[in-house]
C-alpha cells in the first residue's frame, strides 16, 4: 500500500486505540514523580511498574507514550502542582472517553487524569466527584468551562446534518465525514460517493478498530508519519510505542533546539543591531574629526587672512575657506581658533576610539552568543540519547563486547543477584568489604582478558578507591555459586551473598579507570571501563586514579579537554562524566584522537 501524507502533528484516535491495547501494563504502575521539560506542556511521568522503572511522556493535544530517550527535565509551576495530585498514586485503570482522542487514567487516590489529544487539548486532573483540580490551561470555551471546582466535561463531538455530509462528500472530504484520518481511510480502501455507502465505510473502520484492540498492528514510522500499519518508505518498529517514541521524540528534539536557541538568537539580533548602529556612529565620528582637523589646517594655512578678518569683526563671524564655512571667534587669535578646532577633532577621535573598543566587546559577545547557540544545539542532541535497560546500573563492555553491570548501592547489588544473575553468568567482587556486585552477562566464549576488564569495574567501584589504594584483588565465580540463602541458623544482611565452592582470583587489579566519549552517527555516549577497552572504541578518553580532588571538578576538567577538539557541549558531558566517577580522583592522562581519525572512527553501539 502506497501512502504519502503531510507531517503528522498528533496521535489519531486509532493510534490511541493501538497504543492502549499494547500497553495495558500501565495499570498497577505507581507514579513516582512528574517533571516538565524545556518545551511547555511536555511532561515526563516517572513510573514504578512491575516490569521496572518507566518514563511516560504526556503532551496534551499531541501524544502519550513511554520513552527510552533521556531528555533534560525541569520543574515548572505546572509540574509542581501536578505532583501534588498524582505523586505516589497507582494507576488503577485506563480507558478512552466516548470514542474520542481522550484518555482517562484512574488513580488509587481517587483522582483521575484526562489526557486530551485533540487540537488545543488539555491535561486535566479531576477529583472523585469529577471536579477540576488542575488543568494545563484554565478558560471558558464555547461549550465548556475548565476552572478549579467546575465539573470536568470533554469537548463536544462535532456533528453534521445531512446537507453538510453531502456537501463534504461532494468535495471529497471523507476524513471529516467519518472522523478518521485520511491515511487510514486510504489504507482500508474506503470510498464513499453517496449517503447509502456511509454505513459500509463505518463498518470497515469498526473492524479495523477491533483489529487494533486485538493487537493486530504493524508499527511503522517515517520522517513525517507514524501509524499502526505499514506504509511507503516506513521503518518497522518492535512495538507501536517504539514507533511513537522514535517519531515524536525526533520532533521534540527539533523543537527543543529551537526553543533553547530562541532567547539567545533574540539577544544576538539585538547585538547585531547595536553593532550596526555603532559602526555608523564611528563613521560619523571619523568624518567629523577629519572635517575639524581640515578646518584647523585651513586656518593655519590662511593665517594672515584670518588675522585680518578677526581685526575687522567684533562678533563671531563665518569665513569661507576652500569650500568650508569656518566659524571664528574674534576674541581669539588665529592660532587659538585653529587650536580649538584641533581640540574638537581630538575629542571626536577619542569618541571614535571608545566606540571602537565598545564595538570589539560587542563583537566578542556576539561570537560568544554564536558559540552558545551551537552549544545549545549540541546539548539537545546529546540529551535526547536513547537509554538502554542496563544504564540504571554501573555498566561497561569488555574489549570483546561482553556486557558488565555493577550495583551502585546495596539495593542494586541485591537486585542484580536476585533478578539478573544467571547460573552461567560470571559474578565478580573486589576482595574488600564494601564493593559492587559485578556481573558479566552471557559470557559464552569469554576470554581471560574480558574477565580482567570486568575486574577493573569491580575494583574501581569498591571501597578500595575511596581509601586510596593503588590496587586490589578481585575474585570471580559462576552465578550458580552465588546464593542469597544463608546456612541454617545464620542471617544474611541486605546486599550480602553466600559464595559456595572455589573462588578464582584476579590479583593486583590496578585502580585505574578510563572514562571515554564515543561519538556515533546520531548520538554521543559517555562510558567508563578498563583503559584497553575504552581507548580502543572511544574518540577521547581520560584515565583517572584515586586522589583528593572533588569528582565534579575532575569531570569539568576532562569535559573541557574533550570539548575543545570534539565540539561537544562541556556542561552536558561534564554531568555525564560526573555520574561515572567512583569518588575523589586525579587525572593521570587525557587523550583526544585527531579530527581525521575521529571522522573515520565507528564507535561500537550496544
């Protein structure tokens, strides 16, 4: 089926049906928090679901979907108020209101969230009596009032009489008559030329809706469209949610770059206007200086004539010299009249000089603003990086591509061993009290070098780093040797495990951690790991060792060094690096590959 349409701006009713049928797991998720973003009315709901932590994007008037992408979170007034009514509540049910693009989410605290995906739609929170507690906009519409304390009512459905239907059919506006997107109508091959054919068209749409409710979708997206059906030049996704995430996040990314740059662009325009005015002023100053200096010289070159005229005049007078009207003061000699003009010329010269100094300052500021606009653009590009499941833990990849995960705290150590450690996985632990539970996932065919790489993670993210040791021993066993069950009569505290059988040791593992930046085609990834692995795959890397400098300062220094050559946003990179720091450190080495090798480098994406 060949379909081509203009850029899609929001989810349709059928998109919403397809998404709900696919994401019933939304029920029983708890709302941990709500955030705003750099784009007004784009909210991130952080959910704690049985399947793990998820982030739900809600943008009234446009979309709702889970996201795998990181984005800059903020906390504006709307998000702050929203938190009061929904945080810590569990989702009890989700439903579509009156077969419209309106989703109702009922919460355990008795409140309900209405997400209107219609044009100019709202996000509304209502209480048990369906009275408005919060809305993204308060106003009186033609057919309803949205204000605190008023009963919530959805926008009325548009209606058409027979004459209007016939008129639209004649114009070929079938989409408006059926209330369905043209791309779906075309996909189903629906054609209506008369009123008698309308019922058959509605039946086909109803059948299609039932197919979506039963999960019969082909998730597909392109640069300008996203649908639960296959269409021309589309990319198929694993799920319809993934298709929505890819499509709308790309639009959001463009909008975020635009909004972040708008204020700076306005300031840039003001500066450019000031610079142009200043250039004009400097030119006027220089012309006036030249004119006054010329008059002074004319007075001196016509000295005797000027002296004679001064003697003949009692009041100020004008004398024409070489085309210039020269005003002279008879109380002053010719020499002093000339000096007066030279002094005025000097004043204009100084004014021009001061204006030129101001001009240089404005030009530097303009250059700085231009760099800031580029920085904002790069920040947005990085902040919208897709986040993988393992990134909530410490993570790395060995030189041969094996995934290594490690716990950030006791809870994560516990979670890794209970939920993620397979019998054939390799478990590592630094031979000190207070270390990360570290696991190599799916280690079939693993080599000794990979185990040593993983041992670096286990060593560096242990108490050994904080006490400033130079090296530490690390032991490893198979997952089948690790148990949370203590011997009879004993108790295992949280984060502790029993190890049965022989331990294998990697001795004297150096506490040296590499942190690198790997530039892919559409994203930038910051990764920590052993020096050999990180130096091989990344465009820039730093080697750190235990020390006395605050992690944030070390991260800023490394980010500045990276950013100079790789054209990366220093602030964002510094924040990412800081998350990977084991503790107070010192920089042993920083290396940035040349531009030529960077352009030819293909970082590994996992």
